[in-house]
């Protein structure tokens, strides 16, 4: 099907985590209209079976195509690992950009030869991630320490960015990576950039004062890749005016509006959230 340059770009995540990618897209492509889909009614994805994640991803892309998107960003590491290959097979003409843990950028920065990955169970157990990790280790000799962060995305989804419970989880998950010698920590879930201040606090308390620890967030790289794909396809918008942003959620409308305000510092009045009725129930 033909895609129009002034059509919107679809961005989806299991919840509010993809907003960390959305903010980079907005900065990189200020004139593009965006549709954000938060599947908060079914979050978190990281602790669900792969078959469920695939079903959700297929249903969401079909929904967004009804809104005539010209490109899709899968702003969720778990959904990318589970479903992006099938999404591309089903929709070969659509620009589809996914996100994966930034092992290569971390490998370029590490001095210790050890990198740490914070991610969901779904991402760490996926063949896509394991192939990426094994290839990196085999070609560079770099050791990858990985940590499944059970419950952390849920805390962020609830807006608890500075609570004692969230701090405790971050400390529990980051400290072993530092103790193992990692000097580059990969944020392998789009929710995690929103607790970077806590990660930095834990690093300051745990790490040697002169030891530099890099934190890797791949949201900007995704936005830049999206721009390259749009330019190549001659699909950049012709508009030079203000962009139109719309949000949809399978969860709470007020919670998503609050997330835009709290996490992105965008006024909630610019966000319109609706619960779509055509997304099938979880299995």
C-alpha cells in the first residue's frame, strides 16, 4: 500500500516505557506527527509468554495501520525480540524499527572487558538477545553479565520513580553487575531510562570513586535510524508546522496523561487517550 509523507508514525510499548524513545523521536523529528500506543492493560510484557507478546504486537500493528501510519517503532525490547521478525514478514512494505539492548555501544566503551545488561526475563531469554550476546563474546572476548529485573518495569509503570521500593529493586539489580566488574551498564528495557537517577545513586555508593561507569540507552539510536529510513523512502513530512501527537492505551487514560506530564514534561492537554475496543483480550 502507498504511504503518505504527512501520515503519522506509530510507536508502541507495553506501557509508558516507550515514552523514553518517543522523546528522542520528537527531538530528532520535530515536525512529524506521532501516535503512541501504551498496552498498559497487559503490562509488563517481560514476564509474559512469547506467544502472548506476539499476539499483542500483531493486534497493535493492525490497529495502528487503521490509523494510516507510515512507519512503526517497536519501542519495547521484549516485543522487538519476540515479534519484530514476524511483523516485518506480515508487513514488508512498512518501515518497522525495533529496539534491542546496546551491547555494541557498551563494548566500545568498556575498559574492564565486562559489560552489564539490565533487562526483562523475556528479553534475556529470547533467541535474538542470546545470539547477539554470543556473537559479541565470540568476536570480542567481552564478558556479558546479565540481570533480569523482575518487578522494576511495573514500579515505573505505576509512576514510582523515586520510591523506596523502586530504589531497593535498582540497588538489588545494579550492585551485582558492579561487583562483577562491569563498567558499562546497558538499559535493556525502555522503562529503565526513567530511573537513571537512582542507577547513578547506586553507582556512586557502590563503585570506586575514580571508576567511570557508562550507562547505555539506545533510544536516540532508534530515533536516528527511523529518520534515516524515512529519508531513504522519501517519507519525511512536508509540514514545517507543529506536530500532532495522539496517544491510545488499553489501561488508564489518566495514568497515561500523567506519564506524559511527569516523564516527558509535556502538558497533558495535548494528549488524547482512548481505550481501543478492537484489540483482543489477553490469552
